[in-house]
C-alpha cells in the first residue's frame, strides 16, 4: 500500500499554482515559456518560474518542470540556453519525453531529478527499467494501462523506480497523446504543445461527386463524436489506487481554470486523506463526486483502469462540456469580529441569491449573497466588473483563497 502517495496538480499559471497548493497538492507540474506540451497555457516566464519554486518550497511542496516536447535539431541551442538560465533555481524534477533532451539535462545538470513523460508511452517494466538505467527516477505510465497491468509493472520494478499515473482529467483518443490530426488540419503540432483538439470536432463523410450530401459518421440528436473521449475520473476508486503501488497520482488540466485546479485537487485530497487516516473503515463520500461535477468537464469514465479493450475510445454521447457551478469570487480577507469577508470578483455576483463557499478540506457550504458593498463601503446590488472588489457578511469563518460559487 502506498499510504503516502503524492497528489500532483497542474499549474498552468501562477494563480493556478497558488490554488493547487492551497487546496492540497503535494506537488505541481508546470511549464516555462519554452519546450512544454501546453503552449497555449499562460505558463511561466523565467522570473515567474523562480518565484514559483520559492513560493512552493516555502510551503514544503515540490515543483516539476515539463520539458516534454521533441525539439528539432535547430532548437538545441535554445534549449541549452534555457537550461543554463533555469538550472540553478531549485526545480525538483524535469519531466522529459525525448531521449536527446534527457541526455542534455544529464550533461548540463547532472544532479537533476528526471521524470519520464507519458508521451513516451511506457507500458512495461522493461521500458521503465531502461529509462531508469538512463538516469530517470520516475516514469509516468501511459494512460492505456489497466489497474492490473500497473500493479504488475510495480511488482516487477525495484522500489527506487517511482511510478506516476493520471487519475483525473481529459483523455486523448490517440495513443498517449501522439496525434497528427492537429498538424494536418491547422499546422499546429500537438506533439509540440500546440494541439487544436481536432478530436473534439464533428466529422462527416462525403461522396466524391456529391459533396453537397454529407453523411455524419455517427449521429445522435447532439452531433457526432467519433473521437471525443470522456474525461477520466477515479474519485470512486481511491482504495484501489492507494493499494496499487503508484507513487504519484496526477491530475490533468494545465489549460483549465484556477477554479478547476482548486476543486479537483480539494476533492482528491479529501478522499486520499480519509483513506490514509483509517483504511479499514474508509467510506466513499458522494459529495466528492458532486464537487468534481461542479467544474467544466466532459462525461466521466474511469479511462482504461478497468477496461482492457484499449481500442475502446470511450467516446462521449454529448459533445458539449458539462458544468453545474459558476466561479464567482475569491476571498481576499475576513474579519472574525464582524463576520464580513472581502472578495475579488471572477464572474458576476448578484445580491439576494444563493451560493456556496468551498474551502480547503471541505465541500461546498450554502450561504446567501446579501448586503454587498463595494470597496468604498457603498451598498451595491451586484459586482458585475472583472476583478471588482466587494464585501459581504458570511455565516461562518472563511480564509483567504476560499471560493464563492453559484
């Protein structure tokens, strides 16, 4: 049993990093402004990266940097320069997919910890042992493996080889993310961090001489979804995960919002802590799933953890994203004597409505939005402007970083 398994959360920006750490992540993974697989995320400048490491280490947590693109020949001079700039800031590990990048990191930063990205499609202990022999401490296994296969890999490896697996978030219809559709349709290379997500688009078949008569490949009342996979969600299977021998549980979502990062991290933190406290009497709480259903997501499934048929794409039946809650505001301060909390707005907040507050280690608590005032203390009926500051009474103690939603 891996009672001390790490909870690893995405940090696509400084705001998301702070949310992940506040809501229970043991470590975060992020990218600088070069060589990461999420080029469209805000990511981190060199200065922000150093600040992120200092901020995270001050809280006893870890930072892993993604260097998981496959650089071309002409990019290696830039990669060398990048490693020279960031090599001394104290990153806890580099997540790498390309063997040339691995060799360069070992050459320039011989003491650096190396994690092998899921982009390498590692599906066996033989592969993991080879990566370990090349200097890797951890391997992020491919998402196409079942629980049984993961456990067999764990049993076949020495204990010093760490394993990391995804437990929540978007799944790719292509094998461990190796997809050429984006490049074909838009010129944006998915394997270089610029995926346009064409697997989420609708597709039709047309006959050569009758282009005006398109035929949907698969039709429902909502559209066609031949390649759009369901999202992975393993919140109902914490005991199996904790007994699997996996060292780190990874949440996907560097492109998602800070609200997503906070809520998903919080739900898995609560579940993992509940199991660790008393494995024999662990009880699944349906409210954890309710929390995960409050974020933007596709239909949930358990990926391939319990499904041997890797050809089963587990495609969605509804093309759109599902979301039950709106991210309204974040607490910036609280006066326990008056019960007044200060907020910064994220979406329009309207007085005399019902909302919920989420806090680290707690599911949503119901409260009423009322007696709102702007930062000058003047009564207002709503907070309609982005990042507008306002205050209102709350019926329980709150803390900076707590989230108001509706």
